[in-house]
C-alpha cells in the first residue's frame, strides 16, 4: 500500500515535471520572488510568534512595522533581538536583509 502510493506520487511528479518544467522555473523567477522568499523565511523563523499574516501572537503584530522602523532598524532588531521576548540572530546575512526589506515595506 505504502509502496504503491509512493510509486503513484513519483510517477505523477515525473509526469508534471516533464510537461511543466519551464513553468515552475518561471514562477521561481517571477516578479514578486523577493517578497515570496522573504515571506517563506518569515514563515519558517518568525511566524510562530508574529503570526503567519503578521497579525501577532506571542510577539507583536508586524502588519505596519515599516511605519515604525526603517529597514536598518528592523535589521538591527533581527540581529540583536529586542526586549525580553525577541530572540537575536534567528536569521542572518542575505535572509535577514530580505526579511528586513520586506517588513520595512509594511506600512
Ligand atoms: C520567540 C518568539 C519570537 C520569534 C521567533 C520572533 N520574534 Fe520578533 N518579537 C518577539 C517579541 C516578544 C517582541 C517584542 C519585544 C519587545 O518589544 O520587548 C518582538 C519584536 C519584534 C520586532 C519589533 C516590533 C515592534 O513593534 O517593536 C520586530 C521587527 C520583530 N520582532 C521581527 C521578527 C522577525 C523578523 C523574526 C524572525 C526572524 C522574529 N521577530 C521572530 C518575539 C519573537
């Protein structure tokens, strides 16, 4: 049963990959890929506290955080943490840059 199901999955994927290969490449390089990547990083590292839709939870809502902080200030919070609850250094380098840029646009 399990083997059959796995086989079904892999043949389906092969089929889709063969026919739609160029499509999936296109969507990766699509216009909003920077935002999409930042959103993904946020979902994996930040959403547990700040909410999937930036609505907040254990941490404050970040829906309008760009109105309070500049990109550099957000980058600083990501690097150094904030107050008692915001952990420092969850993401670094390019990932931190992407997320800070994306959040700074939330006004
Ligand atoms: C463990 C829970 C937790 C995680 C994970 C977390 N945060 Fe936070 N964050 C907080 C808390 C709590 C605060 C409020 C800190 C304070 O003001 O004392 C905060 C504050 C912030 C602030 C400032 C908001 C404001 O209005 O002052 C920003 C920006 C922020 N977090 C971004 C992020 C980003 C980006 C990530 C992912 C890399 C992240 N946080 C992950 C808990 C978390």
